């Protein structure tokens, strides 16, 4: 039986991916922030569930240790949790909320699970967004965790760019040690995303403007994630790459920058240092 660990699985894309994989006989770990919603999805699937708020790196570290105890094998780690936040609010760790929830927490979780992922020859799939092209143009590794100026949209674009850079660097470091990585854009999905209706993205997601767009259902949004989970890297898709509608797509120039990917990894490792051993996260 194959095993999938899915963050952000209490609703939306993550929930639908969990349901589809469980329906195909996978053992699924439902990971979410909201206890009631996460528990409900897990009960529907007969799955284990885990509660963790990714704005707290200590909770992410505790989650990793519980997962290591409960899952001797991991075939898929789906890094799907994320959001866009209307106001700048530092986390308890002192970092910009979007960057931590969408990238840094997943960086820490992946690194804490690395030995298990390598042993299992796992796939690590990050939910990114086409927003990295439109909104990630000011990405600065030295500033992204504690930005001097804040825009919710630029913060989101930076985080989604970070997802692709992380995927690229994870492949460079661990692709020959058994881990296959990919990032993907799910499309514009009809979920509770971008709850601030006053923002441009909120206007698209929650007003009559959404009727002018081809909004996907969560099931449709999960399609590429499920496809990556069930197919073979090196045959059906290439590790370290970015996908849209099951097709490899060229991301932005910044997302293709190998030096930037390495710099982000090193910076993320330094920010997560209190929770990492001397070997975790290193080449």
C-alpha cells in the first residue's frame, strides 16, 4: 500500500487529492490547521489526521516527529498548505506569515523527513502558482523572511516562487539519492482562497468576476497533483521541474536561477537552524 502525506488537506485541493488517492487504495495522512475540518476529512477516509499550524515552526517539528513514528514508508509528500494574508503579521518565529506558511514550514518538514523520504524513494510535490511569474519579480533572499515593505500579493508571489526554487534545489541535492520533486500550478480553483474580498485576488475569487473566468473545481485543481503522485518520474515527468495541466512548463527567469535556488536553501536552513541537526538540510 502506498502512502501519501498531504498538508493543507482539510479542504480544497488537498482534500480532493486525499480523497482521490484514498479511493485508489493509498494510505493517506490528512494534515491541516483546523481541527474540526481536518478530523472530518480523515473520518470520511478512515485515515489518520494531524493538526499543525504552520505559522509555528515548533508545531511543524512536532508534526514531523509524529509522522516519522507513524509512517515507516512515505511514497508522496504533498506540500500543499498555504494562503495569502491581507496584513503583514510576523509569526511566533518572527518571520513574514506568507513566506513561513507557504515555504519555510514545508522546507523544515521536508528536511526533518529526509532520511525517510530517501529510503522510500519518495516524491515531493509542491503546490505553486502562476502568480510566481506575475508577482515574484522582486524576490530578494535577504529580505523575503522579514520584508521592509509589505504587499500581500508580492508576498504571495515570492512564496510561490520559493516553492519552485525549493523544488529545483531539492532535486539538485537529492535527486540522485532517491527523491523526485516537482512543483505545479493547479489553475484558478473555486476554493476559500484569498478571503480578503477587497484585494484584486479576492475580487476574482469571491465576487461576480469569478463568473467571467474559467474557475476550476477543487477536484480539477487536484488533477496534476494526483497525476504526479501516481505516475513515474523519469518516464512520465522530470524531477525538479514545474508543471501545468500535466505538462512541463518553463517558469520565470528567477525560478530557473540555480544560484538563487541555492541561496534560498541556505537562507531557509539558517532560519530553521533551531530545529535542524548539523546534517539536516546539508548536501
